[in-house]
C-alpha cells in the first residue's frame, strides 16, 4: 500500500497507477490522520509513505520529521521528493533533511536537478538493494543515456556556488518573497500561507487563473498557473517566485502592478469575463466573439 499526501501531483498519481497498489490519501493534518491509516493497514507487506518536501503550488513545507517518526514506528518506508527544497531550505541549502534535522536517513530520497539546481536530470538515493533494483528494472533509465559531461560540470558549479554563497542568496530570496507577498496582500489578493519562498495567489476558477496569468505575462512577469487536477476542482493558483538572481526592475514591476491587474480580474459575471478576455487577447485565440 502507498500513503500519499492530499496535495497530490499528477506525476505522483501516475507513478502510483503504474504500481497497481491501493492508495490511501493523507491530509493536511498528516501526522494524526496518516497514523490512523498506517495502524489500520498494518497487514500490508510493504507500505510507502510519499510526500514532497515543499509543495510547489503554495509553498507549504511538509512536517517530514513527524512523518519519518511515524514511518519508524510502523516500520514503513518514507519517500521524500525534495525537488523544491534542495538549495532552498535548510541552514545551508541542503533541503528538507537539514531543515528538519534528520540524519542517517534510510528511506528513499529523490530530487530534480532542474529547479534550483538549474540544470537537467534528477537523482534518487536509497539502500544498495533498492538502487540495484532501479538500475535493472526501470525502462526510463535502461533505455536512456547518461547526463552529458557539460550538464554534470554545470551541476557541480551550482553546488559550489550554493556552498559558498547560500547565505547571501537565501537572504535575498526571502527578502523578495516578503516584499512581493506584502504588495499583493495590500492590493487585495488572497494568498496561500506557504512557509517556503513561494508566493501563490488563490483564484476562484480556472478562468480567473488563466486570465491573471495572461495579464502578468503581458506585463513581462512570468507566473505559473495551476488548475485542476493540480488543485481541487473549482479553484486555481498563480505562483510567483522571484529568483535570488533577480535585481532591480523586475522585482519593482511585480510590486507596483498588483492593484492594476487585480482590477481586471475581479469580475464575476460571464459577460464581463468575455469583455475582459477580448481586451487581453483571449477572444480571438479561443474563438470568442
């Protein structure tokens, strides 16, 4: 059996479907409710508890120290995806294990090398038996080639930068998050309460989510829209992240635009939606006249 957190990711659900195993979904109060699921399903031969470290749609951080404690108690296997945590959280940028003070981790640890590491590929760690199994049974690995030497060199350079400059980069990253969050909040946006340096605007519908993302893009601000099934039906989120490498003008633009953009998306009835869509250029693209 596989226990999954409630903020599910499409790729996680796809992976679970390939396993052909029952899935018990966890909840935000994962420590209490996940324990009930583990106790109730102790008859399974092998159970995996899977979670992300940082939930990228909203910036919340998993209570992984508590989750690992449950896994130790019930002798199940913790799986942590640290793609949005490595190089971002932890005292020196080493991710969720450092953030939560976990050492000698014996579960399965995965992370992308294409987020804060800014390159390509990914990594997975675990016991020797597990890694040998992955090497000889995973089609995506067997029928692919190794990362090019240039990518490996770039990754090594990024790790050197993180090791030497993380305090400076981290301080700037958090400063930008607080500035952007404050500006959006004052402008009247409803924001998710994430602990990571991610700012997400909560939208009431797929339409509002796409519309807001379009308006931001027209002002040269690249934001990421999340619509179902990445978020619950009837909702949407627009994620804004100011990288630590950004300076000056781009950050200022994000701070001064929110009130102007909000005026264009605070619309409830369909006719006014259509009028705004035509104004921002959706009409012709979607065949709306």
